[in-house]
C-alpha cells in the first residue's frame, strides 16, 4: 500500500492536468456523438440495402414465380382448368393476398399493357379471366395503384430489354419492386409490390445501446487517461507486440478477402449464366407448346441445342475453375459458322423479330476449319458480344455484321462482329495496367444504372483468351460503329 502511495506521489496533479482531462473527455464525447449519428445512418442504409436484396426482392420474385408456374400449369392442363375454375381462382387469390397480410407489404398487383395502355390486376378472378378468356378487367376502382402504373411506365423499356428485377427505394423508406411477369416465356408486364419495412424498434435499440456505450467509454477513457500518468515502462513493448499481432491479423484478413472476392466473382458469373439459361428455358417451353408432327425433326435439333446449353450452365456452377479438358479436347470438332448461324437464328432473331430495328448480316468463309473447343463455350463467348451490339445501340436501326475469314498461309481464323452504331467509348479502348483494354475488364459498363452488368465482355475475354488460347481485341470502325475481333490459331 505504501509503495503504491509513494508511486502516486511522484506525479503532481495540478489544475492544468484536470483541465486537460476535461477537454479530452468533452472532445471524446463530441466525437462519440458524431460517430453515433454516422454509424446509425450507415447501419440503417445497410439494413435497408440488405432487406432489399434478401427480403424485398426475394419475396416479390417468389410471388411472381408462383403466379407464372400456376398459369403455365393451368394452360398445359386445359381440361382440368375448365372443370375446376374456382380452384384456380382460389389459388390466384391465395398467392396475391397472402403477401399483403404481412406487416411490411402495402400493395401487390399485376401491371400489364393492352393497346399501349397499362392496366391493373389485383384479384384472382381478374387474372383468371385475362389468362383463359382474354378479358380485360374494369379499371374504375384501381386509382390506388397510380404509383404502380407510373413506375411501370418509367421502367418498361428497361424491363423489356433486360428482364431483370427493378427495385427502387423512395424518400419515405418504401421499396417499389417490379418483377418481370413472363408466364409464357415472353414479357407481358410486371408484378408490383410496395414494401415498407418498420425500423423504429431497431432505431430505439441502437440509441439505447449507444447511450450505454457512451457512459462506459467515458469511464474507460477517464481511467485510461489517469493511468497514462504512471504507466510508461511497458508502452513501447506492448505497442510492438500489438503491431506484430495486427500485421498477422491483417495478412490473414487480406487472404480471406481475396478468397471472398474470388467466390463473389464466381457467384456473379453464375448469375450471368443463369440469366441466359432462364431465357433459353423460355424458348424450350415455347418449342414444346408449338410441337407438332410436321416440325418434330426441327424440334429435336433446336431443343437438343438449348438443353445442352442449359447443361453447360449447370456444369459451370459446379466449378470455380473447370478442368481444361471440358473446354479444349480432341473429341470436339466445332464449326464456328454453324454456332453463329444457330445463335442468330434461334436466339437473337427469336427475340428481335424481322420487323424490328435490328438486322443481322452473316458473311461466312466456307473454308473455316473446325476448332477443338466445346461449342457451348463458343456460345458463351459470342452471345454476350452480339448482345452488346444490340444493347448499346437501342433506339436506332442497327445492322450487325458477323464475318468469318480463314488465312491459310498464316494458319489463322478470324471472327469479326461489327455494327453500324455509335461505337465504343474511347476511354474503354485504352489499356489498363495489366495490358488489357478496359472494355474487357470486370465491372466495366456504359449502361446507366448498370446492376449486375459489366460481365459480358469480361467473361467472353476470359473464356476466349485464358481458356481457349485465342486472342480478342476491339476498335471503332472508320465508317462508324464498333468492331470486335477474335483471332483463332489453326493447326
């Protein structure tokens, strides 16, 4: 006891010491108050963002999928549907009404278009009458859905092009979710949901926790500052030990972050391929509905190609780095001309009809030798490049020319994908530090509000260069438009 008192007596506490302590404590209190506000705001924004991704979008997507499946199942069994219309209507009402019974869901309806004008469906009877009798419901009492019609009208073009979920967050803390409604493999409208999560309890809990934390921190700071007057001998040693531990922890954290980034990239690649697979599944369903005795041979050919592409997508989901023999193998003998012709005829011309503003010109070199590459890998390379020509030239008459050439002396094949559009942004044609044009880098997109985009050219480049051993380049043509060149060594 005496030894402790003697140590304390060595330190002379004067008025200036307590003034300094008071200033430091007041500064820390102000800092904690500011940190409290910033942290609370960030936490709420992150909570709303997570809610949108994990709850709002998932709930709306599940509801839409249930409606689409019920409509498709009913259409495939017309006899049972006509015999039990009440059960079908009841099933529609259950799907549409059970969501609005939840605390956070304010509105749910289906927005479709007829004669260029949008209309609302919010009852199972109306959806049944439209799906099976083509009867447009009365809109006299639908004024409460004016917000749904306005948001559908603003986002219609984007939804029609991308067929992706549109989720926005307004100033009153409500989510407006528009999910493409595709019951027959074609875009017909959207399912609209207004969701307003209640975060008042979370705000109260955060305030309570921070108040308690402020008191604890104030006490700890006070005792810490008092201890600083007589604890000096072990400071340097402890600091060095702490830094060493921090560096080790940081090293482990960086390694974990790299692994997480790889996993995130893998997940985004799956999403990109999954979106393509959804479109192909719609084509398969349409082929099945149009199947007859006269077109069974063509059906087998087209359905087999579609199904094999779906199998390739599922196979890619199993591997972050699939074995090389699944891409390049002597058993493969793929005619690139045939792959391009199939993509144009059965994918793009199926989506963009002949009377649309999109025109395709194919100029094939019949001497082009086959390649020992899986044809569905070639599909994954060419499809996003052609799609970019369409997506980045909306609103104008675009002519997409796909040309193949074989240079026998050089033993080299070339595939050129050209368009007569506005061309590529010159900044995207610049080379990055790794020597790759920026257009082929991840997260690179010129589309406004690009969500889950910027991977088409990146994946095409990665597959063609790193997996197939080809080379890929991009430029703007002198006459206007963009040109993507794929060079394939032969022999």
